[in-house]
């Protein structure tokens, strides 16, 4: 076997693992902060936002995905354990194993897609965030807010709304691949 720790080539990844695979640039099963940075840049995020996101995500998530109590100085995230990175005040569209829960996904749109049942506006995303809040779970609130506000920014269409399809595609990571292709195509046109 080429690499027993690498998890790039099998069909047994959970949707949550697929969500983060895009950021594992060299597909060795471990995401380092500079990989997350590169991933955000590929999505068209600024240097500043990409740096900030990489630092925050890795400081918060690395330890949860690694054995032992002490942080590793390079703050790696182990994809095989990404389910332990789950936090509170989320939509529960990922279950505790990192599997996708279609009913919870549908619930998002049933509850908050008031203007159009197939999409969310910025205000509807804010409403969703407020209603998902578990009491005093400030850390979860913050995490859910960054997940959803960045999703809105990265995933919104030209009319400034977030389609149901885009949200569906973030749960298995395909949104990131699509968006990165769009950004790359735009760049090569400019040059
Ligand atoms: C542009 C980049 C990203 C966007 C837009 C994004 C967006 C999201 C969204 C919308 C959710 C679902 C939250 C919910 O169901 O309420 C989520 C969940 C999650 N994301 Fe990301 N994400 C991004 C990058 C990352 C990265 C780099 C990591 C880690 C390496 C990560 C780890 C997770 C984890 C562990 C969850 C599960 C949280 C939970 O359900 O409690 N995400 N993300
Ligand atoms: Ca890697």
C-alpha cells in the first residue's frame, strides 16, 4: 500500500470528511494551517481573511482531532477524527459520526426560507443562527456564525442569495471544488 495513513482514495469517507478534504492539499489525511490558508485563497478569500480563518480553525479544532492532552505545535487536523470537531448551536445536519442528515437539512429550508423555498437571504441566515443557539453556548454560537457567514459570502449567487443547492453542496464539500474552479477561471481570464 502506498500510504496507510492517507485517506485520499476510498469511498468510505463521511460527508463531514469530504467537507474538509478540499483543504487537505496534498491528500495525506492531515490538514495543516498553511493548507487551510491555501484552500481559502483558492476560494477567492483575501490574504487577511484566509490567514485569520486558518489560525482560528486550527487553534479551535486541532486538539479535538488528536490524541493526548497537549497541542501539537503545528496545529494539524486529523481528518479521520474530524467528527470530534463538531460544536454546539449548529443545524445538526451532520450527526455525531459526521454523516449527513437529510431531514435536518430540509428543516433549515422549511423553517427559514420564507422569501423563496429554494434559497436563503442574508437575513434568513441570521435568523437561522439565532434560532439554533443553545443557551450560553457562546463558543458554539461563534463557530456556527463563522460557518454560516463564510458560507453565505462564498456561496451566494449573483443575486446575493444562497441557494439550497449551494448549501447542499457544502455538506459534501463539492461547493468548494466548484467555487475554486470558478475563481481560477476568472483569474485566467483577467491575465
Ligand atoms: C470556506 C470554508 C468553509 C465553509 C464555508 C464552511 C461551512 C460550514 C457549514 C455551513 C457547516 C454546517 C454547520 C451547520 O450544520 O450548522 C460546517 C460544518 C463544519 N465544518 Fe466547515 N466550512 C468551511 C471550512 C472548514 C474547514 C477548513 C474545516 C476544518 C478543517 C471545517 C470543519 C467543519 C466541521 C468540523 C463542521 C461540523 C460542525 C458541526 O456540525 O458542529 N470547515 N462548515
Ligand atoms: Ca495535508
